C-alpha cells in the first residue's frame, strides 16, 4: 500500500513538472512580453511590404492625382522614408503599398498593424497620443477659414480680426456678426474641436454642419448652405484653387491656431520612429524636403526655412 501511494504521488509530481517545463514559462512572462505587439520593422520584414496610408482629398499634402495615384508633399516624403526602410532591412526589392484611409479609420488601421506609417497631415494632440505616436514635425499648419468672395463684409472683417470703423469697438459687436450663422468642419479634426469650443466659449448661437471632406465643405460654401468652412488653411487654399468656381471663394489671411503637423505611426515603437525621424532630418539637411515643398506650396518663406532648420538634427 505504501509503495502504491508513493508511485501515485510520484506520477502526479512528474505530470506537474512536465506542465511547468512545457507550458508554465509562457505564463511566467510579464504581461507586456507575453502579449507584446509585433514591432513595425519586424512586421515589414515578415510581410515583405511597406504599407503607407494616404488621403484622397488632403492636398497639397496627400491626394489622388488625375490617374488616381497618391500624390502630394507628404507622399514624396514617405517615398523617401520607404527607401530608408528598405536600406535598413537590406531589402531593395521590397514592395511599397499605398493604402487609402479616411479620417474615421486612419488611427485604427495603425493600431491593428494594417498600416506602417500614415502619410498625411496629422496634428499631434494628447487624445491622439493615447492611440498612436508621431514623427518629428513635417509642416507648420494652422486653422483657417473659407467663405464666399461675396460674403457679407461684416463676417469677413470679424473673422479676419478687424472691426469695421463705423462700429463700436466692443466684444459684443464682434460676436454679433457671427450669430445665427452656419459653420462647417470635417468631423474628427482639430478644426471641429476648436470650432465647437469657440462657439461655447463666446456663447455664439450658430449652427455647425459637419461635412464629409474638404471638397464637400467647399460645395456647401458655394451653394450658401454654409457661411464658413473651417479647416487646415493650406488644404483650404488648395481646395479653393482647384475648385471650378475658384473665383467665388476666398480663404482669409488669418490663421486662428498654430499646429505643427507630423506623420502618425504605432505607439511604443521607438526604433521605427527613430528611423522615420532620421530620414526626415536627412531630407531637410540635403535640401530634398525643401525641393518637395516648392513643388507643392511654392517658394518657402523665412518662417518655413527656419522650420526646416529647427527640425534638422545633427548626426
């Protein structure tokens, strides 16, 4: 009986040791190691493809040309970054795939590993940093306003920050011009957040009509269903210039906010972010970034030249 009990106990211990040897090590790993996401460079190496996200209607940063191909300032920068990724992985024949994204799915695709880099203008905010990470800045942007060229002078002067000389200079008279108006912005953008906040802050009784994209917003202004379209000023300028009714549109000179723009990428991937930032800095140092800028925006002014210098890090 003692021998039988000893053998039974020994068998149980043997089974337990087998479990510990084969299974338990994975259970003993820290949670962040056991469920660690695949890093971007590893995923690219395994798939043999660099996947770059882009927008169809965010010119001159990211858009589709007449042939339906991705084009724009951000696209040119990302093509150069893709070359550096290939060199880093020693894979010159690696494929580069451009994936069309929307404002609704862009960050989700990054989180799911279906994109490696978002090649469009992204404004870094704390809310967005909870979802994704960002590269070094690629552009100095800011919120602007688009109206009809024949919009009432009171609206244009008020939004431009100028009060008509015949009106009393007090805050209430400035806000009066914006009461009972209709404003538009693209949902999910900092423009929409800013617009909603300002209407609440100044107690302006106005209507906000969300628009699917900048093209739709321009059409709302043209058909007078929206008084003002708010958005990234550079994109507004491009949308107005490329509209068939460009002479009927006016982008105000005023910039309401200062918003550096960057590329979005997956969180917690310092190696990939370092590669992207190094590539961007090298493009500024060589003058290639400035060449791309001229192609899509024209000659850079002194502020933009200073921006390039500030974002060029030494080796």
